[in-house]
């Protein structure tokens, strides 16, 4: 199986980290490794991570960043660290609270392996029959408003940009778009997609992005995202729209101009 490294950013997660879930999952998936990034935590997160690392040192690594820089930079640093290893075929990132179960990594990887043209698979929280998706109502509806705005900015019919479950095919383009720090602190996911679309030299860049409706997802108590943060997200979304204008993207098609765009898996 191709190798995959999953980055898990952590800031003051000592009380929520479930090390046994990570180690149990890894025992059945020898092609996957976990890279925890400790983002200057002020609690016992680093100590907890070191304990998890000692249980499976060949498959679990801790990248300690002594100064807190935010989730965006933690993810970027983790992905670059994973890419520098030179052995990964796929890299991705996952929320430490496991709102998205770890076994969903398999679903996203299988999709990448089945579709060679796809470079990015996004976990998507779509409440469908047969899916077990539990979100607080206020966060769901605020999220729908935000997703609609993100779709306009990106020029993609995308349903969910903010789910913390994403996997990427390792390509020179991926390394390139991660070199510059993100200007967005809260919605770096949107900025990353905007960079991907802008840097692509293919005529149909959008077919390289695939949304997969997760089978399970649920809100975990202790989230650091608050309703008022959506105001900050709106400001950052406007900044992304200005920094990465759609008409400057190379060789992309807009919705309605032919070709496939940001597909969602419906099975």
C-alpha cells in the first residue's frame, strides 16, 4: 500500500486526546503514520503526546513547536515536515478531537487510489440517509452560510470547506503551495484550495478536488470555535477573494463553462 502521513495539530488537547484510539487504529493500518504537531500548548499536551509516541515510535512522531502560532501554521509545518521525509505518497490532516473517526482515512485514501486524476479529497459533513452526522444546529446553519460564500469565492460548488479531514496526493505542486505562510488564521482550508486552483496548470483543475460525504461525524465538547468567530472568518474570506482572484487562475473552468467541478461522492 502507498504510504500516508496524517498531521494532527494539537493545542491544549491534553484532556481530549485519546491515545488508545490512535494506536489501535495504526495497528491495523501499517501504511499510515501519524505526525502530531504540538502548537505551543500550555497544558500537558506535549507530555501526553510523548507517551503516545513511545507506544509506536516507528509510526507516531511528535513535532514540537514551542511558540503557539495557530492551527493554520501548525498544519502547514506538519505537512511540510511530512513531505520532507520523502517517503509519503499521500499526506493529510485530521482534527485531534476525532470528530471525524480515524477509519474515515481509509475511505478518503481508497478514493484517491481509485481516481488517479484526483489530488485532494475533502471530508464533507453531509447529513444523508445512511450517514451519522451530528452537528449543533447553530453551527450547521452558520456553516451553510459560510460554505455558500466560500463557493462563490472559490468558484466551486463546494459543500464543506471546513471539515478537519483532508488528504492530498503528494505532488510538486502541493509542496509549492505550502511554502508561504497562510494569511488566514481561521479559514486556511479555503486559502489552501484557492492556492491550489491558482497554481494549477491543467485546463480542468476542479476535477482534481473531490468531496466525500463522511459516514460519521459528531460535535465534540471543547471545540475552540465560537459563533462570533464566523465574523472573523467572513473578513478572512474577503481577504482571500482579493488575494486570489478567480480570473488570475491558470487554465481553470468556472461552473457552467464545461467540465466537472468539485464533485461529491454520493454512494
